[in-house]
């Protein structure tokens, strides 16, 4: 069998806890802490329901922090 390189897209909704005095400050802090200029997402591990782990290479990524909840 031959080996093929396949390409796709994974969309991840993520969250992080941030200590802040207000919602606006929380968004400002998380944007400073984790953003496209200071983060590196190069590999992602995905575990399927049968327990098999697949390691994926990340080629491009976009980080956008959108909302705040208490």
C-alpha cells in the first residue's frame, strides 16, 4: 500500500479561566496571554472512541477569543 498525506480542518471551541476585575479585562488578558503571535500549535492528538490515538500536524491556526462568562 502507498502512504498518502491527507488534509482537513478541525474546529475547536476552547475555554480558559482568567482572573480579572471585569469581563472586558478578562477578554483583554486572554488575548494578551494566548494569541497568534505568541502561541504555537504544531501537533494535535486525537483519541477515537476505540482508544486509538492519532497525531495530526497543524499547518495553520487562528485564535479568536469571543465571549466571557462568570
